[in-house]
C-alpha cells in the first residue's frame, strides 16, 4: 500500500513542509521542560507503567507485583513505548511520536491528492500544524499512535473506493481498525462496521465493484481484524473480565465518567465536587457498596467493577431526558469546538493550573461562564495560545460546513459517508465527555472538510 509521494508535482512544497515541521518540533523540544511529557500528560502514568513493566518483567503485569496481570490499558501503546525506550530511552518517545505524526501527515496528503488534487500540501500543513494535534505529540499519551491507526484505516478505505475495490486495501482498513482497538478500546464498535462498510460504499458509489465481491471483502476483513485482536481479548477474558479489550476497571471508569458529567451539569456543580459527592455517604456509588455489607468483601475486583457498572448504568438512566439533551449538546460542542489550548499551557507551564481549575473545579452548569473562567486571569502568552487554538477550530468548523455543502453539491456521497461516518462515531462514542483530546482521531477528516470548503469558496469567487 505505497503512498507514492515521490510522484507528486508539488514535491518542493512537501520538502518545505517537512523541514518546517521538524524545525518547529525541535524548537518546542528545546524550549519545554522535558519532564512535562509525563507530569502534564493526562493519564500519562497509566500508559507509562505498563511499558515499564514490560521492560522490567517481560509481560503485561503489575510493575510492583509481577504476579498480578495488568490489562487496564490495551497493549499497543505500552509496546510502542517499551520498544522506543529499549532502543533510545524515555526521552525518545516524543521524538518517535513526532515522526509518527509526520507519517500521518503523508498518508493524509496522499488521500487529499486522490480526492482533491492541488490541495495536498495545504492539507498536510493544516494537519501537522493543527494546534490540537501538534501539541499532543509532545506528551506520553496514546493519541498520536491511535491517530496513526485510525488514519491508516480511513486511508485504506478511501483507496479501496478509488482503486475499484482491491483486497489489499480492504485488509489494510481492517488492520488499521484492529490496531486502533488494541490502542484504545473506543474504536471497538468500528469492528462491527467492517462487514457492511464495503457493500455500503459499493452501493453509494454504484460503480466500482459487484455487491457480492464487496460482501466478501467485508466478511474477510472483519474475520482478519478479529484474528488480530483475538489473542489479547482471550488474555483479558482469561482473567475474568469477559470478552473485552481492557479489564473491567476501564468500563467502570467509562460509565461513571458519564454519570459524573451529567450529574455535574444537571446540578450546577463542579466535576470534582460531583465525583466526591457520589463516593461519599448518600452518593449512589458509596451507598451501593455499603448496602452489600460482607458480600462486597467476598467479591474479587472484576466482580466489584461489574456490579458498579450496573449501578452506574441505572443511575445514568435515572436522569430526565432534558438533562440527557443538555449533557449531549455540551459534549458535542466541546468535541467540535474545544481548541486544545490547555496542551500548550501545560507544555510551557503557562497558566496550566488556572485552566485545570476552571475546568474541573468550576460549576458545569453554564458553558459560557465556563469559557469566561477559562480566559479570566490568563497571562498575555496564555491568552494568545487560547485565542490561536480556539480561533483555528472555529474557522475550521465554519469552513468545514461549507465543505460539507460543496461535497453534497458535487454528489460525492461515498466520500461524505466515509468522512461523516467516522467523525460522528468518535463524536458520539464518548457520549457526555467530549473534548478536544478525543477529536484528534478525526482531525484528518475534519481538515479535509475544511479543504473542501476552501475549494468550494475559491470556485464560487471565480464564478462571481
């Protein structure tokens, strides 16, 4: 599945983008405290610890007690970290992620050249210098590796359509989805889209492959993806966590994050205050544990997590429909319009504590007041970071809407189905906790909509 970048007539522009990208990242590495890649990485320790355990004990086990398996995180990012650290040390993880992001940029450039020729260099620049994406490459978190596999799946799917239904691109899409699942469990439902994805694309395009062949491609790709993830799923299941990509603690955390967010917004409380209230006497989680009495002590950890998951789901379903609508609206707004400026504050240690306090310790009832708190008291440089990040995302969304209309007017329903399907999946899979971090996986698709909007506006101005 070659990218064929050497055949591009815009090679000089590509070389300039790569050079500027590498210099910009070198400057960031030189200016920031190297410790922030871990200390300021959200959940950074939960990704770093399994990698250290791999190096120390040779398996997915607890770092301090190798007799206890550790499957809280799926295997791909710890394997990536451990491999980099074994070859070049912990400081090289960020360098490896910078190179991974460059590879993602090249895949995206190739995709743009296929579907919107002439915009490929601008598209690559928009992606690799996207404030939300670029900053994440400098933290020990799984987002950039996850972005790589999601982009691989998307790129291969687009190639499948463009080349008339090739087996190798169908299998490439399945491999990308499988590896994404082994990086972050949030991709797991994409697996079940594989059997119908290629027949749907054939139906929408109506031109490139017979339906029976497309069905075979879908079934074969799904089977291959299952084969890739099966060893890890079997390992997790053998530990009592069921058929899953991570242990039951991850599911517990996912469900209760939804409860905390909807409760905070419905009652006008802060995230931290709500979390404490739910685990204190009178709170749903605390009272359930107390009611179990001695039975709770006899449960093992997976059993406790499964029980708390059930309680969390019941609690979640107890809220009025209006609270669901409000929380979902807020989540979608945060997913699409959060700029990711906090990454830059954390990188350069500028107003980092203020941003975190405004988000987690302030009331969640009013999105506008939350935005005001985020900007209040920021230093000039911190405010500049925020304005650039939010300004970029607002322009991208506005022009992206024009891009949607442009693609629809041109009848590119196959392309729209691919773009909108993946974007909507990641927008909704996080339910009530959407934010800029979870948007990184679909930034290439959103940047393509932005490019389509610019192309549509350019053509419109030429005609007028």
